[in-house]
C-alpha cells in the first residue's frame, strides 16, 4: 500500500498554531477557577488521596470545555494548553489533587515506572542520561531531544519554572512525516520498518529489555508516530539487537533535525499554573536545558501524567507490550513511594 500524507489538522506547521491559539489554548475563567476550588475542597473534606475518580472531583460547566479540549487533543492538532491554575493558592499537595482530578476527566492514568507511580515529579536530580543507560532524562536539567512518551496523552503541569531555559518545544509528527515523504521517500520507508528501543531496565520479569516497533504506522485509518533517538541508540548495547545501518541513522537524524526546524517547532515558555496535554501518537516534544534557582523551594518543578483515553481503545499490536508493561507495574509496583 502506498504511503499517504497525513492530513490537517493532525499535520500542522508552527505558524498555523501560532495564528490560531484560541483553538488549543484554554485560559481558565474566574468562574471555572471557583469550580475547581470547590472540587478541591470536596476532595479534601473527604480525605481522599490519589488515585480517585472523576466522580470524586465534581465539576459543573467545566467538563464541556474539557470535552472540547479532549477533541482537539485526540482528533485535532494533538496539543492543548490550560492556563491560570492557582497553584500558589492550592500549595503543592493541593496542586497534585487538582491536576489529578482534571486528568481523571480526560482519561485513565498509567504507571510511569516500576514503582507504579501514577503522578511523577519532573525536576533535576542530577545524572546524565547520555552516559548512564538507566538514567531518566526528566530527572536532569539537560536538553532533551524530541521524543514522545508512553500512553495516549502526556500531561505536564508547571508548579515552579526554572531561572533560565526549560522551554517546552512541540512539533507535529504528521508534518514531519509529510516533509520526508516529499523530499526523502526512501528514508520514510525505513521509518515504517522495525526499530529497537531500549526499555532502560524497566521491563517486567520475563520481558525482553527492548521493544520492537516502527517509527511510523497507520492502524485503522489513524496515524501513529514514535521517536526516541536516545532509546534507539542505547538499545545497541544489546548484542542480539541488529546494528543500525547508515541509512537508519540518517533517517533518525532527519526526523530530529526537522523537529527542531522553525517551520515545525512550536515553543512554549511555561508559567506556574500552566498545564500542557499532548497526543503522544501525533506530537513530539522536547525541552531545552535549564538553569535552576539556588533556593530549593524555587527550583523548577513539573508534574507529569500519562493517560489512556477511550478514543484510542484499539491501538496497534506493536504498542500493546508498552501498555501491558504499564498495567503490570501499576498492579505490581516495586518499592512504591
């Protein structure tokens, strides 16, 4: 079957997003903030802890707007930004509850590591993911190349911003796919083939330490994309993994270069109270390196959710091992916090 271009709005250019911000930026109103504060108060009055369901975080009018946002994430550009959460008013513990409650109205949270963590802190804890194959990049201050996370949707809430840097950069996988189709179709065919991605020691018992997946695929008429050059390259440490060919390395580098190109890259400078939701199947994200404040209470601090959504109930077979692993760690956490 011939490879076809990904249509708009799943494929977009940065200029299109900048000129149509009302479609994907959701500024919370005073009434909506009161609604959220009321839901938080009810959670606290009942002494609820994470995890809890959407029925435990009752919202009146906001679900309609969240539904429009979910449509944009799942069927549109794959990008949404909520602005204006009152994180200083909530405090860190309250912010966790609010973020979880909003996420529960969008999808089902997935375990993000063998500890079964459903809500993860993104902050600098030192280390170098390029030297240590088990180091997770989100626990460093280094530049993170364009990649996608696991699950259908990744959410990032900004609780504290960095002193300098730390921009969130996103791009449309579909637009990059279309550019390669137009300019280097021979490399695009390679990206539809099998690639080996390191699990970095977080595989369940009996699972191989890597996944075998295409970078691009179409399943039941829906486009799926993956990109994680760090994990692809670190999988080369396993003897049984085929060596990357010069053509594969060129294809991998081309995706990375295009993702950083001004035509495709959309930058966001998070402010405290911002929440970004991205469709992992349609959008790649990156982060510039950052410099933190010296005071511990001012250091950059984000909260991350991975969500499954009903829209993607039927995922391609090659993605099922990832979902099975996340389900395993949620049911069988190792040394949970």
